[in-house]
C-alpha cells in the first residue's frame, strides 16, 4: 500500500470563510480529520438537516461516525469550553469518545490566562490588538517561554502543577495592578472540564498520524483563522498567536513536509476581517453594510461585526504563494447576487507608491480597484456549474487568471448541499 497523504484545508485571507462547512463536505473522502492550530477563538459553523453547530476546538469531521478526529499538539484547549462544546454534541447524538483523540502535547488554557489576556489588552491602551479574551495569546506565550501546562500533565500530579502556574499568573497580575477579578466559579467549571477530558483518549497523536500515513490512510488537516492572521506572515501585530499557514500543519500535527498533498485554499467572494488591524479594502458605506447584512457577517464565537469589503487579490495571491495552494474554494458567492457591479482590489497605493505585492508595513495603504459586472441572479437554488450566469463565470475566470490557481468548488449557500464542484477552464 502506498503512503497516505495529508491534505490541508486552509482559510487563506482573514478567516471566517466557512471552513467548517467544507470540512464536513470533504470528510467522507478522508480517514482522519485533524485540527493543527488555534483554540476556542475559532468558531467553525456547520448547518445541515436544519441544525446549526458551532465547533470551536473539535474538528469538523466529528459528525461522521467512521472517522478519527484529532486535536493536534499545535492547538490550545480550554477544558471548560471543550466540555461545553463536546456535551452539546453528545446530547445531539454524536459519540465523541469513540472518535476524538486529543494530543498530550496540546497546551491548556487556564482561567488565569483569560484574566492575563484582559490585563495585557487593557495595558495597551489605544494600541489594542482586538483579541477575543479567551486566553490564547498568553497560553502560546507560555508555550514559547517553556512554562505552560500540557494535556498530558493532567494524568499525574496535576493539582500541584496547576497551583504553581496559577500562583505565577497571580503575581504577574499584581505586578500589572490588575486585581479586580474573581475566577472562583470559572475555576470550578474548569476543573470539571479537566475531569471530563480524562474520559477521552489522550494520546501521542503525532505517532498515530505517522502510522495512519504509513498505512496509506488519508488525513485532512483543518485550519483555523486565515493566512493574514498568521503570527509570522500576517498583518503583525494584529494577528493570531499561532501558525495558521500550511507550514503549521507540519509543526502542529507532527507530520513530515513530504506527506502534504493537496492544499485547498478557502476564500470568500468578497473580504471580511474581525477585530483591529489594516484592511485596505474595507467599505465604510452602504455597500459594506449591505454585504454584512446579506452575508450575516458576525463572528460565530464572539458575535462581533465583521468589517466587510471587496475581494483583495494582493492578499489572495500572497496567501496562495505562502501556502502552496493547489485548489481554490470560493465561498458565499450568493451574497453578491444583487450587486450590479463588483469591484476587485488589484493593488495597494500609499504616498505615490503603488504595489501589487504584500508590503511589510501594512498600515495606511489604499486599495486600487477594477470593476466587473455583477450577475444579479439568485444562485442559491443552483445545483451545477452549467446554471451559472455568464458574469459569475467571468468573475471566476478573472480570479483564476489573476492567481494562477483553479477554483474547483463554488459555494452558493450555507447548507452542505449548496456546494458546487466545477471543472476549471469551463
């Protein structure tokens, strides 16, 4: 039997593209679905059979009975939030304990990490990054400084380890003069979450994945957030705390680079961003409001308004290069159904300088647009590419030419059935 492959499914701009739905559609093709980065700040929304599920830490392949799901070592986990999420799925009839394995090497988010998150953000004053306050940044910081707690630590002498780290956090909070907090109830629930997690297979997931690949099995690596939120390659400092790019698959799961097969890049037919940071294509007018309303652009976990704008080809091309994207997946095409004209950002300009490359200094750039005709057709009932209006075909062809990458799937609605596979070049 030949070696298996790890295909990566990545958000390639600012996240919120609809990765969860696509993972759910793709899952039947794979034996294993694995999360490799991020924590409970990333909400993947899946809608099917009239039910809505928001997955934060659990891979989106969890609904398929025969598949193994893995939370990899590159992730950070809040036990209380994990327990809440998992129990909701169990109550809906999904047997998680038989199909979800958690890496012993994944780091734990403590209640005091969340307090530290708020304290650090408050100390920044006007220069806030716009974190979700879930404690993710402080947890990854401690991973780098080699003082964090990992899932495997809950198997032996955990209370002692927990108390030591909590005391260190409390001292830091006193030093920051941030003492007006009470985690008593939160901590009780958190410890219940620890007991709950002990009921799951806590394993050396990198070894499991290595065996699966050697046996010829197919693995789908499910990304969180997007390339422009990557700690190294995103719009720093307005980024996440982990590597959200394809390279993060190797480090966040412990798989070799030569195991990577297809790299699916998911993007919306327009652009959105949550939180602070540069966003050259942002629309502050009625058009931006219209996109937000039609697209229901509010965070799945935070409920925050997403900033909306036209498609950004500068960011898209950059992300395709960084990730080695082999196939593009265009989501939420139907949101643009009513627009007579659709704009596309082809370059940035600032102080008389124009560039079509992603600049190091991402602040202050303005978008340069080309205008294309809209299709002004309801796409939501379409079931095949042959039904696409000419203007949509032209829009797809324009993006394919500009990026040098085929668009192989077009989504025309939120349901798993509203996902159309197409042949590039048609």
